């Protein structure tokens, strides 16, 4: 979780952390389904940028990506921003999320930006934005999450 003490462990560089994401051997199935790929990490800003692949299989009868898939894209991006902010020590289960859909999303490459707005003692507040390949804002989201140490995952 974000450290403020002088004896906090030294973090790896943004480039090294990005390489770690790119070279990951195992990724959750949902991450794979979305075609989620981290393309930028900024630990100082507690922010990441990712690309996702909007598939034809995600579309509604109008040919637009169904809102639930857009929510999943934003949720994944905000969560990974939280993992980065924790120094790769915690995952962030979402407690609540609000999404605003601003324009229809079409299949193809989409870009998500996620960041931590505030990291409290037990709760983190996050925000995300989703853009099309031309840089137009499609949707925004905010979420509240409860950071949990990775060691607490029950398998």
C-alpha cells in the first residue's frame, strides 16, 4: 500500500514495471477476454494507460459495444492503477462503481486511463476514462475499492 515512511522499499522504475506487465506469463481469463494490455505506467501519478480490444462479440443489436463490457474495461483499468499504487502488494476488489456513457463504442482498439484519486486507510477512490482509437471520450467511471494484500487470496 502507498508508503510514506523513510524505510519504504525502493520501487522499480515505471519502464521496469511496464515490462513486468508485458511479460506476464499468466493473466486472469477476464483480462484476456478484454484484450487488456498495459501500455503506460506512471507510479508518481498512480496512473496507468491500457489498450483493450472491443470485439464484435461484445456488441448489442445496434452494433455498439454493450455497456457491461465497457464497465469491465474501466473496472480492470482502475483496479490495475490501484495495484500499481500499492507497489504491487495489493489487489482492489470494487465495492461500488458509477459509469457515465458519453457516446457509443464501436469494435476495435480502445484506450483506458485509470488512476487512484485518494488512498485512505481502508478504502481507495479511483477514476477511469475510456477513449476510442481517435481519442474521443466514450465513457468515464469512478469506483470505491478495498485494497487487500495479495497474500489474502484464497485459492
